C-alpha cells in the first residue's frame, strides 16, 4: 500500500509524464528503490524532496505537500507479516490497534518482556 508520500510522488510522476523507471533514472537510483520509498519499505532520504524539486522545478505548494506527506508517512509503520503464523499475525494486529491504550507502566512492562529483562 502506498504511503502518503508515495501517493504524492506518483502524482508528480503522472503530472510530468514519467514512468517509475524514468524518475528513478533521473534521480540516479533504481526503480525498486523509489518503489520501496513509495510503499514505506525504505526511509525517505533527507535530500529526496530537494532532489525532486530540482528534477521537476516544483512550486512552493508542491514542496509543502511533499513535506507534509513525508511527516504523515513517518508516523506510520508497515510490518511484513509474511512467514509468521496466524497467532503471531493476530497478536501484531491487535497490538497495533490497542497501542494508544497502554499506560506508560504497561509499555515499560511490554518492553521488558520484549527485551528479555
């Protein structure tokens, strides 16, 4: 699933009539790298927006949208559950849904369990 930042990159590509490979080539990276950024599988490099700005001569509004989308995307985590069993997948999803409900003490206890202390 595309991140908010990925959606903005895709919009830019479409508006500038570029394929993923064309954009990647112009940025000096692979198309799989750009795709991984779009899907949140790779972090967004610090200079990525400025590189896009130079590539597409972006307006201040377009830059603002990219920066906002980058911030929103940073708040989301994608977890690849391929290869885990059904109980592990259920646990991961339940934990994600209830994360905001844990007290500080409960989170510390969970961290102790995870870290093995």
